[in-house]
């Protein structure tokens, strides 16, 4: 069973699906997420993409960084820590993370293969 959403499949690129889900949630486009901009809304969306990519795939930090605008592995690690810390200290942010998690989990829970051999 291959899950589909709009015109792309999760199996073909789970990272793209995560990017699309989060960019839709924050009403920004994927090009902005992959840019070098440091606007808070975009940075937080980028951090969440890294966080959920780590959670739902087996990609290494280096591969996650490459798929999200060519970021370094240390940036990915920083993003993972930032999402965790903000979730623990900011109730609204935690709710946002929880809502996105529910959307993603609903799709990934059906045994969808998310491990990419890149």
C-alpha cells in the first residue's frame, strides 16, 4: 500500500512530504525553507522539518542537512535540541509541534517505508 497525498507519494520522498506538511501548516513555501533566511517563522519551520525528518526516517544528520537546504550536521543537531527545548518551555509551541506530529503520524503509521538508502 502506497500512501498518496496530492500529486506525490510519501514512499518516493518522505522528506518532501514532511517539508510540504510543515510549509502548509506555516503558510510558507518550500523555497523559503531551503533559503538562508533567518526570519523566525521560517527558521522554526526549518527546525521542525529537521526534527520530524529525524523522527520519521533513518537518515543521518548529514543527509538531513543536505536535504534541507545544504545545512551542516551541527545545524541539524542544534535544531533537534531547539525543538525539544522550546517544546518543554513554550506551551503554544508544544501544541503546534503536537498538531504537526499528529498529521505526520497519521500518514506514516500505515507501515509506510520511510527509510531511504541515499
